[in-house]
């Protein structure tokens, strides 16, 4: 569903509580790990061909083969962006060995993508304790903190990750998200610009940049950037839904409705647009919202963080 409840400043007027938060409520399927076990009877003394050592070696070989197959499935699911399956597969590997950092990082990322933020945070808190100065760990930890609504901590970890290993556009974009959450829009837009230098035209970064402009009250620039994001075949639903909200704020309800319906059930999309219409036609709203001018938003935006 879309939850319209975010602050922005349209066209220099009072702060307006409005934005999109595209959420996925998907259940994480558990991944059953395989187990091995056997019992053999010792018949005659000469029948000791299958010794305890031989059994251990055979069990280890079976587990290694199973781990390899599980990892292959996890990598394949990640590539196809089937994050529910990826979370199950990476979770299986993580359950077998919590010190496997490839599994921990990918498990956390998959959990973030399906909305299991608390579980992802638990995974990364453990990883951060074990590897406090690892750039990849700090980057994923920062993204998870941003997704959980802890922008101060997120920004600190993401800045440190970029300091340790510059050149990761996903870290720069995520830091921009954290800065937007803190109301530091100019700094956020600078991070997005740096990310776009590394990954020109990336629709995920453009979506975040467009939302940043909207939160700042620059709806014309927000529309321009979000239209560019939506035109890219790689764009996801958050780009289209953020553009729909911006268009609604500007009074272009017909196009906003078409975009909203492209990803949402018709009744949900129509209810959102009706809410926008109703809110924007209430004169008392503007006076009420004047008290919010200058305050930073409290809820997380519909950002797109790889």
C-alpha cells in the first residue's frame, strides 16, 4: 500500500504532510537446512570399513555440496531480484555459519528489500561487532539504519564506509537518503550528484533525488527528475508512485491517477488521489500547516536503496 503522510513544501507555501511510502508485506519463507545422520551396526570385527573418520569425511563432503548448491541458488535469486527466495537461501547459509560475511550482507539486503527491517538490523548489528572497520559491513549497516528510521546513525556509518572505500554509488545514495531524513536537503542532493557521476542515469538515484527536491518544496525540479527516472526501463514502482504524488500536488490528477493505478489496486490508487484532492482544496489546511514550516520530516520517504 501507499501511505501518504510525509512533509514537503509545495511552491513556497506552508509545509504539507504528504509523500509516498511504498511497502511490501511479504512473509519470509524459512529455509530448511538438511541434516545427515546414520547408524551402523558393527557386526564382525573385520567389518570396520566405514570408520568414524570415514563417516565424518563423507558427512563433510555432503554438507559442502549442499552449501555450494544453496549458495548458487542464493546468487541466482539475487541476480533476478527475487528477494523473498534470496532471503530464504542466504538465510539458510547464514544459519549454518553466521561468520559468513557474504551470506550476512546478502541476507540483510534481501530482508531490507522485502521489508523485514528489524531482522536485517539484527544481522548487521552482529556483523558490525565482528567487523567494525569493514566498508561493506558499514555500508549495509548504514542502509539498514536508514530504512529503520535512524538517520543520524545511518549517516555516520555510511560516511565512514565511503571514507574507507570511496566509489560505491549505493553508499552515496543511501547517505543522501539519511540526510534527507534529517532535513539536510542540499547535502543530500550533493550525495546524489556524486552517485550519478559514478552511475549516470541510475533510476534508483534519480528517484531519491526527485523525492529530495519534492521534500524541499521544488516540485518542478522533482517532476523533471522523476520523469527521467520513470522513463528508464529499470525504474521500479517507487519512482512511478513518487511521480504520481508530485503530479497530484501540482494538480495534475489525471496523470497522477494513471500512474498510481499502474502499480496499485484501483481502489487504493483512487483513494490516494482522492485524499490528495481533498487535502489540497481545504483552505484551513494551509493555516494549520504553517506551524510546521522549518521542521524536518519524521517519517521515512519512499526511497530506493540497493
